[in-house]
């Protein structure tokens, strides 16, 4: 009887899903694709708008380099305007992360990492990266996965606007999880090939030498041929699978469709412009190599060695906010609050747009009994990226600052979002204690 009941329930669930199923039209191919629920263009844009800032924060924040930011937007804009969906509100950002990577979120929100930029040689190669990501957007590759049921409930919650609250709770947790899932989502080989072809087409239409796309694939191949550096395996190749077959396919596509164009002076490679725009990133390369080394030392338990290496990193790149933040957190873990505070303040002075710097400084202020300053920093941290730790610490700040009602509300939100975790369970205990007073 129980088995029969399970079968009936499964059939009922399948019938319900079929009632939701509909055909979505791929904007690039014009083909109809079966989906469990429709995602309109407005909903697609809403997904990107709500998850893109969180994705950037989770990867180190946007690189605070206005010259490079403007350059990236200019190159990306040329490609977007000649794409199959020029009406989307495209955004192009450089994320301050050392792993070579690039990603696209629904609606036209595209990022490339500092670690990938320093491996490129010219603007056409950059256009190949961005054109490929624009191809993922125009083909709705991320949306296709959700339309087939992956992350269905979370995506619906984000699109519905339920994540718009400024505090911390289940909705904020869902939006953060969705952002991470969309960035880490692996594309199929066919989706990668489709985006490669579209990227080459967009490059040609925008006036770039399409040979840059093959040069880019050759850079990728060198990483594979040499044993694939861990940073590549954990970055670009994790979400964008690469193969020698893919390189050969791009060469063939170029030969079949754009023979004679490579080297044509009418189509730009842009080596000099690219070198000028990325000069500041190249100058800080050694500093960030030391920063990454320090983080690895810290992860292995060598805290003193990490602090020493962080200081070396600052000597090599003395104005980088992310390195100051890393050093500040290393001192926090060493329970040395005075230098922790000093370096976190330096980080915020150089870049006030990274959540972790405010989170660390807020914790320092809490420990020193400077409740007002702690609340201010922690509220800013949550505005940039709602996190369990930030929500819990802010609730503690409200409690110490004589705002029990706000503390209770936030403790409960953290407990609901993390019912089985240590932070959530501690928050539940604090909430019960507050409610019982």
C-alpha cells in the first residue's frame, strides 16, 4: 500500500510539473526549448541585478580601478551592441580575484577576474573572453538550467523580490547561494562551443580581429598541456570545460567563416590600448602573488608566516585595499586587535566597497566596546553582502547597544537561515534568552 501511495504521489508531482511546462524560444537559434517555467526578459534581468553584486563580493569585490573599469565597459559595450540581444542592460566588471576566471549572469551581467586579465596580451583576446560570455547571455544558458528545474525554488524567490529586505534572513541566504551557484555552474560542451562561435561572430561585427579568439584558446591549451595549473582548474576550467577539440573547432570555424581576416588592418588586435589599460594590474601582480601565498600559509596554520608574507605583499603593492584587509584579518585571528584595526581602516580608506573589511572592523569595535561604531560598520557589511557572521555580530551589537527588539528580530532571522549550523543555533539561544527577559 505504501509503495502504491508513493507511486501515486510521484505521478501527481509529474502531472503538476507538466502543467507548468512550456516552450521557451532561444533568442539566438530561434528554436523552441521545453522548460518547466517561463523566465521573462524582465525576470532574467532581475535575477542578474540581485545576484551580480553578491557574486562580486563573494570573489573579493570589484577591483577599484576606474580606468580599467571604463575600458572594460567600452570593449564589452561594443560586443553587446552587435549581439543578438543588444537591449539588455549589460554590465562589465573586473573582480578582484587572482584565479583566472570569467562569468556571466542572466540579463547581461558579466565579470572577468584580475587573474585572467594579467594572462592576456591584447584587446582582441579580451574581446574574445567578453564575447564568449555575451554568447552565454544571449543564448540564455544559465536560464536554461533553471528552466529545467535546477534551483527552481531559489530562483523564483529571488525573482519575486522576496530578497529585497536589508536585514539578514532566509531570503538573503538564498540570494547569496544562487549567486554562488550561477558563478560555479558548469556549461556543457555544446554550450561552450556555441558561445565560442557567437563570441567570434560578435568580435567580427565589433571590428576585432577574430584571430584573438584562437590566441585565447591557445593560452588555455598551454595551461592544459603544461599540466593545468591549480588556479586554472579551480577557476576558468571549472565552469568552462576546455579541450584540444575545442581549440581545433575554433580554428576550423575561423577558417570556414573568416578566412583572410586575421592580420587585416581593418580589424583590431589593440595590444597597445590593452597594455595601457591594464598597466596598474600588472604593476600589482607580484604583490598579489605574495597575498595568495600568505592566504595559503594562513590556511595551513602558519599564521606568523602569513602575517610576514602579507607585509611583503604590501611592500610590493602598497595601495591595494584587499591586501590590507587580508593582513587585518590575519591579525584578528592572532587576537592582536590594534594592528588589525589599523590595517582594516587602511583597507576601507582605499576601498569602502568590500564587505569583509567592514565586517572585520565591526568585530574589532565590538570587542573594544565601541558599540555605535561597530553597528555602523556591520550594517555597511550587510548592505554589501548579507552573511551569517555579519547578521549575528550586528544582532550582538544591537543587543549591547540597547536595541533588544532589533537584536531579537535579527537573531531569529539568522537562526531561521542556519537552523543546523553553529551560528544559527547560537543565534537561536540568544533569541530565546532575549525573549525570556
